[in-house]
C-alpha cells in the first residue's frame, strides 16, 4: 500500500494477484474484485469513463511475474513516444 499510495492518477498501475488492496486504493470497485475471484470475465474489465481521462490501471496478471513484461512494454512505449515527439 505504501508504494501505490504515492502513485499519481497519471501513473500506470500493473498489478499482480496479491495487490487487491492496492487495486481498491486505485478505485477498483469491490464488486469487480468479487466477480474476478468468482471466475467471471466481468471481474477483469478495466473501468472506462468516457467523460474523464481513462484510468491507467491494467487488469490483474495472475501468473507470477508476468505483469513485469506489461510494465516494461508500457515504459518503453512511453520512452519511444517521447523521443519521437522531441525529434
């Protein structure tokens, strides 16, 4: 919780299966957590509010350490797009 509480709304959050409290802190509804643990696909849906800036929360990655690849891809994508804009 300490690390995720320092994230800004504009920061990406790429959770693993042990970060349920962090997901709740970032605004995931408890109903979504319950649906996810019960095996319903609706539990993995990312909240999209068309009127505001999209949240940068990815769905939970259950296999151990598989979320690392997603986070690295997001980081490289951000770095690449900034480099492209500055040239």
